C-alpha cells in the first residue's frame, strides 16, 4: 500500500526562497575581483537570481542546456548556482586550475552554451578562444566599469541583469532534473563528469545540515575556502542558506595572511577547506600569536588531515571536523564531528586518536569494503579493502561516458571509490590511502598517509609526501619528500626514530629528499602523480 502524501518535487530554488523568507539576518559577504567587499542578504540574492534567470532566457538558454562558470567564490557565482538550476539548465562549474587541454576537452564534452567568467580568468579564455565550442557566449562577471579589454565578444554580467524583473516564474521541474555538472580533475585519463540532480542536491544539503549541524547553524559565519568551482564547495551554497548561516566568500586570495585577515575582519566562526590552505593559516596564527576573532571550528577534507595539524587547531580552541568525500558523492561522505559524549569526556590525545580518521557516514550514504574478489569485509577496524559507496547523492555513472560508468560500478550498483579503507565497529572510516598511492612492498602494503602523518609532527617539517619508487627486489619502496620548516634539515636517523614509535621497521622510507615546495593538483592537494613522475628514475640507496 502506498502512502497518501503530496508529492512536491525537491527543488534547489526552494532553498534560496526559504532562506529569503526566513533567514533575514544572515548575509553573504564576498571579496570581489573589483577589489572591495560586497555584502547582501539572502533576500537580495533571491531577487538578483530572478533577474539573472531572465537574462539567461534572453541569452537563449533552454532547459537542459549546460551553462559553464569559471569563477572564484563570490556572490555572483552563488547567484549562477541558483539561477541556472532554477530555470532547469545545468550549472557546469569549471576548475580554472585545469590544463588548457583539459578545459578544452570538458567545454566540448559538456557542450557548454554560455560561460560566465571572473575578470581574472578572461586571459584563459583569450588564450583558448580558437578551441572553445562554436558559438559559446562569454559573460564577464563584473560591471561595465571593470570590463577587461579583449578581442573576444564579451558580455557584461551587470548590464545583462540590470533591467530584468526581480521576480521569476520558476518552472516546476521533475526532481530528477539535472542541475549541476562537475568534472573530477582526472589524475588519470580525461576528466569525468558527475551530473547532480535537484533531488540529490537537496537531500545532500539536508544531510549536511544534520550531520555537520554543530558547524552549520543559524547565526554561524562560514568561510568556504573550498571552491564553488569544484565539489560544490562541499554543499555549503545549499546547506548554509537552509540553516540560516552566513557565507563569507574569499574570492581569489587564499594565502595564509589574506585568509587570516578576512576571518578576523568578518568574525568567521567556521572555515572549510583542504589541508594545504590550513598550513598557510596555521603559519599566520603562529606569527600573530592568536587565532582570528570568533574562529571556533574548521572542516578539513579533500585529502587526509595530518594529526599534527588537527592537534594545533584543537590546542588553539578550534574544533576540528575531519571529513571525507568525493566529487561523485556531491561530495560529503563522512564527517569527523565526535559524538557529544566523547567530545566532552575524552582527553585531547584520545580525541586525536579518533579525529585523525575520516569519521562517520552522513545520512543517505552506505559504506562497504571488499576484498579483491568483491567479497564484503567486516567492519572490525582491521580488515582493509576497496571502499564502495551507495546513496541518494552518489553518482550512478558518469555524464556521457559509458565506459567509465561501467568501470566504476560493481554488480550490485555500488560505486567504487578507489580508496582503500577499514571501518571500525563504531562506524569510523579509516582511509588507508588511494589505491594508486599505496606502496606495494614485498607483497605487503604501506600507507603513505600513515607515514606522512607521523613525519608532519616533526617541528622541522613544514610539509611532506611519501611516494612509491620502483624497486627490483621489493617491487616498490617508500621515498619521503620533505619541505623543511626552516634552515635545519632533519636527518634520516631522527625521522626513523620518530617513525619507529608508530610503525614497523620495514615500513620506514628508504630515503629522504628535500624540496622547497610540493606540486599541487588542480584541487589544491599534493600531486603524488607529479612527484612519482619527477622521481621515476630515483636510485634508492640499496639499489646500487
Ligand atoms: P580529485 O581530488 O581527484 O579532484 P575529489 O576532490 O573528488 O577528486 O577527491 C576525492 C578523493 O580525495 C577521495 O577519493 C580520497 O582519495 C581523497 N580524500 C578526500 N577526503 C579525504 C580525507 N579526509 N582523507 C583522505 N583522503 C581523502
């Protein structure tokens, strides 16, 4: 027997309408490419989103069309998220750090009709102009006074919306209608597109507000350093308006001093981003001898949060949530906010023992780990295998890519993450490594994350990465690459002594190399692929 309830389709624009009606004291603050700070309310945003939807109509955008963005975190980008999806088109966020070749590939693969770009990125479009899809319109996200010079036929965002009505008759869409498209950065092969729906996005936002509710609350001021151009800024453009939290968008200045100053000026309570950004902020906190005003929580994800980084934040009075997820999961899969009883009673060391892992699943995500034959492994905190996920905000395949879709799903319809993990009986996920980053030594696995975690706790180490180097006898052995914190170079003996407190001797790196900085991927993570290429012919000491 079926229930007898109304079916109201889940719709993204309803989130902003809700915030506009109910959260009148929350604001959106943006560092603008024009150089100043812009602030307005969700109600103001809702009106401009209506104007923008009219402008999209005038540009000829139809339901189902892909409209691209190439922009930092700011209010106009936020408006595009809502206007494009609200009218039934698909907001395709492009990562500006992708290579020219990848960008050309995805604009064609997505068949983008219009692209909205920040002034900062117009040079990229100038350089790519011959390769861009025929007839693609380019809108620059600024006002007439700030329009850049270019040989391209550029439209101006503020001109386009200026005389449009500030209400729009939003269409009632099937909740499974596509709303957003985000390509993974494609460390191997071409980028693959995750195509989100209104339903998946709204459910993900609700789940974020519940699972990370202690950080996403009415009145909280949140800084998404995680970009709108990748992984939906971890769902914050939807979760924050739902909960009534304010958003502080940092624009393009993501270095430690800029982030510290913005947080201080704007009284940011909760900051969200990848570990590399927090290394910069922690440096600035050290320099100033204090944390930014009002700073009380940080979400760290995208790659493993080093235990030493978590400890420094916790000791400074900033609660850490170590989260895990993927583009293909909208993206949040697990979160490390501790159960209240543990948060209140555990010692710092005991808390860190838990927080270094990736936390518990959010509602709507199921986790399983399997062996090589696909047999499920127990959640006993010991057995490790490939992590598969299932849920209503998880992809069922990739956009227009049957081969990649088939390769990523198992026979029961679970999505293979490519991560190797264990799951504890209390539900805590322990990511050991990406399968391709594990070091295969003599038939055993060594986790690069485990080694990095310990090495990062050494005071003379600013950052580090461990990669596999081919070895004639052991297949692969670990090479440790260190960015020193100052002049002093830590010795191999010192590192070995430190590591031996936590790991077995055969897991220790065979050699150390020093570099001034680590290469980053388009999403701001350490690029192990680049490091493996750089050190492909590396001679370890015992290889003769
Ligand atoms: P990409 O980095 O390829 O652009 P994503 O941003 O979707 O794509 O990255 C997802 C991957 O990032 C995960 O499969 C996992 O390997 C890694 N990752 C994300 N969060 C964490 C975390 N907290 N700890 C360890 N690895 C993480």
